[in-house]
């Protein structure tokens, strides 16, 4: 069984445990790419508006509360069916090339950084979605590293689902945006 952490694969369990003990902060990065038949300006407007970006897929709704965005998701499932989790969305934060949102879901030990990079010409835009899940293992994780894969399994699958939501939202925006008629 291979383990993955900090974008490195570990084939031996002992090497993975040694890695977990060596650092407090661990991360996994998920990336995806979406090609849209929209202009870069249109895609930029959607990505810079968290209400449009997160809610277009129909799986997430955002409620404003005391100056912070609270995110309600229905995508995390347990054995009994759907589970609703609440958390916070901060952003968009622009750092020059990437537009980033920070997502922290309550009851989830990880923090997610969802970043977007746009590259486009004319009416076609390529959107690269980078989703980085960061988790602090703390003293307990260092003392018992064999528990870390079990604890991080849920947040890692949530990060993968976040990528699916972003792709679905962008695809939905492509369908809803009226096309220009060239005569």
C-alpha cells in the first residue's frame, strides 16, 4: 500500500511514519484543468465572485454572517446519507497570478486553498484549478503516526470533491452565459 503526503509517495509504511513525525504541517495538492468557451473576462468575473463560483453547481450555498462568508455544503456523506457541514470561505485573495479562496470546514482538521489560474485567447479560456489541503497533525499525530492516514482520508476525499464542484460550477456558468452573435 502506497502512502501520499506533501506531494511525495511513500512505498514503505515506515518511511511514511518517519515523514509524519518530522513535520507538523502536511499537505496534499489536487489539480485539474477546465477548457471553457468563454472569454477570459467573463471567467474572471465568475471566479472573483464567491457567490457565483461556489453556488453555480447547486451543491453549495453561501450565507453572509457578520462580515464573513459561511459555507453550507451537502457533499460530505456518511453512512447514513447526506451530512451538512458549515465552515468559512475567505477570499478572493489575488497574489499576482493566482486567485485564491481559503475554505475551512468546521469539524474537519484540514484547511483548503482553492486557487485558479486563467489562460485564454479570444473566446476560449483554460482554467487551472489547484486545490491544496493542509492539515496539522500536532502532538498526537507525531506520537501515533499510524492514525494520520485514517484521520486525513475524509479531508482528502473532500478536497477531491471540491475540485469536482469547481469544475461543475464553471461548466454551469459556461452554459448559462449568453454567447455573442457575430454577424
